[in-house]
């Protein structure tokens, strides 16, 4: 079993196994428990260095997320609070800390890689405390290590410290099974359901099933529309009635509209997307829409925001360089952004990044500002 855990190379699983072993020693081998305390903390430290870059990336996300928690610690920011605000918060962090060691590690973030931080951001301390209290009451005491259902839940809860476990439906199913399978919670009697209540439950089930059918059908039609060579705007607008709550649908439609020169309509779809989440790619798309409309002030604002969202990316910096140089003819601003591009390390070497580096270095050389 230990060998299999190492093969998985998942720190959360290894940590859960360590904690479980630690609790077992505390119960059964008190003296050995005292001896292994230093070893335990040494192993916890080793887990950090097991995948250091990945760990540092998560530390950046958690550190940045603290700012979102402070905005409304009691009640949270509401549904989609994290997805609507995190990338803006990350941009503000790098704007305030331009030389941060995390610059190369930062990327597009859709989840804090910690379910508990997500709960705190979205729903606040009150809901978070209720959930934690319920979980602690369910475990009752440290003797949960002798109950297989509670061990499984324990592993899932530890994994939730470092991942997005509740995004997977099968994890939810496992949790429901484990919670209902504990000896004290087993149903040992048949529940009598009144006839009217039974009819109501059947109606709810049928309504839910019909809604799911319509939703799945719309998803299939959306996929067909996405893969189609011809863009059918009317079909997309019809699908929007059913898929209005799916952010990626608005992203897809915004991109299609941009490709077909419908820049204002594209921006309208992006704003619907941004009511649910904000990310680097959509911020760039919005900037390109404003560029195409000739609204360079707005486009430069969004390129500037994207530049700080993911500092290692060259595209927003290069587009700002072009605007300052070719539209505003601002030599000082052009030189400053060119220097920034020149000093940005290449995370992934591509023809584009090499070309951009070459162009700005030539520009700097022409203006005799090369250091």
C-alpha cells in the first residue's frame, strides 16, 4: 500500500497517510508517538520539497486569496466570489510587487486548490464554521481510524486542502455513501411517505429529469455549433436561453463574434462571462475587441490588467508596446515597456517569444537604451 501511495506522487494522499499513522501511534503506541514527532515534522517538510514549484504556486494562490477573504470575512463574496475576483486580486498583487519571486509561477487560476479557502471566500466564516462543526461532530473522536467509512472521508478532507476534490461528482457520491453508511446513521426502518408527498416527489423527479434532458440536448447542439465551419449566430442566441449560466458558452460565443467582426456584441458576451468569472484569456479578448473598435485607451487598460494577471506572458506586454509606439507615439512609455519585455524571462521558448524579444532589443538598440 505504501508503495502505491508513492507511485501516485500525490502529496495530499501521502499527508493523509502520515496523519493517519500519527493518530494511530498516539492511540496505540504512546512512547513511540513521542519519539516520532520530529520525524513527522521532517516528513511534512520533505513533502514541500517533493514538488517545490507546485507548492510555491499554491502558496501564491493562498496568499492572494487572503485578500479576498478580508473583503467580506463574515458572509463571503457570494456565489462565484472566487472566480469573479481572484485574477484581479492576483493582478493587484503583482502590480504592488513587480519583482516578486512568484512572477514565473503565476498562471491562470480557476480554483484556489483548497476547498476550505473557497468556502471562506464564497460563503464566509459563518457557513464555513457550520460545515467544520458538522464534520467534527460526525467524526466524534480520534478513534475514527477504526472505521473504514470515516477513514475514506478523512482522506478526502485532507486531499481538499490541496485540490478541488468537490469538483468531481464521484467524490460527492463517495462522501454521501460514507456519511450514510456509518453504523449510527444506517436506516433500519422503512419510511412511510404519504400519497400526496409521493406524488409531489414524483413531479419533482420528472421536472428535474426533463430539465436535465433539455440541458444535455443544448450541450450537444452547442458542441455541434462550435465544431461547425460556418458560424450560426441565431443558433447560438437560441442556445443561450438554455446555457446562459455556463460561462464558457459566453466565452465561446464572444470569440466567434470577434472572429466575425462583431466587436460590440463580443464585448457584451464577455460582460456576461465576467458576471461569473474573470480570467486572463477573456481579458485579452476584450482588449483586442476594443483595439478593433479603435478604443485604444480601453484596450490598453485591459492589456495592462492582463499583463499583471500573468506576468510571465509576453502577449499583453507586446500589445502595449505596439500601442505606445504606433498609436500614441509615446517614446518614453515605449522604451519602458520594451525594457520590461527584454527583462522578462522566457518561461516557454516559442517562435513568438523569440521574435518579440528580438524586436524589442532592436528597438532599444536604436534608441541607445540597452543596458
